[in-house]
């Protein structure tokens, strides 16, 4: 998915989204979290965000893509308990850093099969994402802080409701 954000592809990605009225995953708002991940041209992202909004498409205020970098500390055994505890705390910290608005946090939840290591070495971090998403502590935080979990279909419908 990240390939679409390369200069050769992003313009076409946005054009097709606007032509077909398909929401695009593009951070065109305050971009607080994504700016911490990598340098971006905030003026360019805001201009594209305005273009998407004018096309009556939803626009992300922010985007977080770096859960892959959340690895257990060296020497800590890779167990379900350790993965869940570590990833849950990382997600709680991240949610506390989010500004109000529409923020997309990319997670890759899986329960790796024995064959998965033949495809990728990301099994433990993906399993950690899954375990965190199922953790009651994270669910409780989301509920207590009125965080709305949504999907692209709902976001598209909400955007239609805005003049």
C-alpha cells in the first residue's frame, strides 16, 4: 500500500479516487503523527486534502503507519503475554498522542500459521497487533475516551452528510 505514496503513483491514485468517488487513504489534515514518522511537505498534503474535500471525499487528518517498528525489547521472550502487554501499551500511548479528528492507524492483525515465516518475518509484530486489538484494557480506553472506530464505507457516508 505504501507504494502508492511514491511520487510516480500518488497523483494517479488521487485522480482515480476522485473520478470514481472512492475514498483515498491520504493524510491531508494536521498530520501530527505522520510528521514524526517521516518528513512530509505539509503544504502539499494540505493542498491535496483540500482537493479531495472539494471532490466530496473524506480526508484523513492524520495517519500512523509505524506499528511495524514496535518490536519487543532485546532479550524479552516472544510470548503472547509479552506481545500483548507491549503492543497494548504502545497503542495506548499512541491514542493519547492523537489529536481530535479522523486518524487512521494501520495495524496488521494476524495469528501466524506455521507457513507465515516463509513469507515474512513480521509474524510476531502482527500477532502483537492482533493481541492488542483484543485486549480489554485497550477496549476500555477506547470506550472511556469516546473514540469512534470506523471503516471506509462509514467514513464515505459521513462525508456525504457534510454540505
